[in-house]
């Protein structure tokens, strides 16, 4: 069964979509079967995967509302070599429509259930808010990846997010855990960044990924070419960081499996 990870942070502009797209492509490039779910009405992960959100007849919106099976909504990212449940502005309406539906918090989980055996990893790119869409992602996921910048306000936001994860675990999804915190747009010359980074390591220990994603213009440019940076310019510093992160995740998974076998 697939390992389902939600890429979450209620703060915008921290690299959620960049992380989702490049991790999906990075792991696909290492032979893993990957599905990326674009759960943000902006549809940036869809466009960044090389799929035009303006020409979609069916999206994740239809899967959430039970109007289509998730399998029939899937599109293929040719540039990234992974599958995608795409999104566009239509998804914004789901916030209102889901309120009246039964099991509104677990609609995504139900939609993804038939696909679990077909993938090794399912990543869910969440919107920049703690909304009903994000709640669906947290209920569907086993683990959470939190991309964050090393700045003061990010620490305050992290406290709120960790609180939300604890509440979801207590009431809706007892298996939910934090897979890791990813330091993005990292500038080692910045004293505050170094200080916040050290605080994260002190408080979260091995939950903080060793990989640091630097500020890199190639990461920002890649979506305009409809391809993940790890494919479009794999030699760039940003792409190299995400390839290293994919390898780190695989190494963690292998170690966890080895511990489970030995237990």
C-alpha cells in the first residue's frame, strides 16, 4: 500500500508546491510509483507538472464530491513521470459544498482508497490555510511533511500547525504523524536562519530532515516550463537538494522497514 504524505503549512510561499512536485518527480526518477494530489484551488502543482489546468474536464473536485472516481480523474505528468489528480479554480467551490455532505472530513481518504495498492507514495499538496480541504488531507494521510522558512513568524505558525495535527490525531486520524520538517529557501549567511534552524533541531530532533533547500532561482523558473526542477535542471542547487531529500526519505523508509522486520 502507498505511503500517504500531506505537504502542509498554513503559511503561503514556503515551498509546499515546489516540494510536492519535486519530491514526486525525484522519487519517480528512482523507480517509485508516485501519485501527486493537487488539493490547492490555485492549481500550481497541476501547471508545474506540465498539465494545463484550464483544459481539464475532470479534477480532484469531482472525486471529492463523488461525481467521478479518482482513477478516471488521473492525468499523467510526462515531464515528471508520475500520476496526478489535478486541480483548478473549481476546487474553491468544494469548501462550501463539502460542508453539507456526509463524512465531509474523510472524502479524500475515501476517494484515494481504491488507488492505494497502485502506488508507493501519494503526496497531497495542500492549500495555504487550515481549511476543510487541508483537513481532508490530514485525515487521508499517514504522515505530514512541513516545509518552512527559518524565520521568527514561521515558528509561531508551526506551533499552530502542530496543535492542529494533534487535534486531528485525537479525533479523526489516530495514525497521523509528522514525517519531517523541511527547511526551505535557506540562506546559511543569515544569522536568524541559523538560529531558527538550530531551534528546530533542538525541539524536533530527527524529525528535521538533514537536507536543506537553498534559495534558488531555478526552482522558481521550472514551473513556467511545465516541469519539475529535478527534471528541467537537475544540476541546479535547488534540484540537487530535492534529489537529496528523496534519497533521505528512501533511506529513512528502508531503516524503518528494517526495524519492523527485526522487532
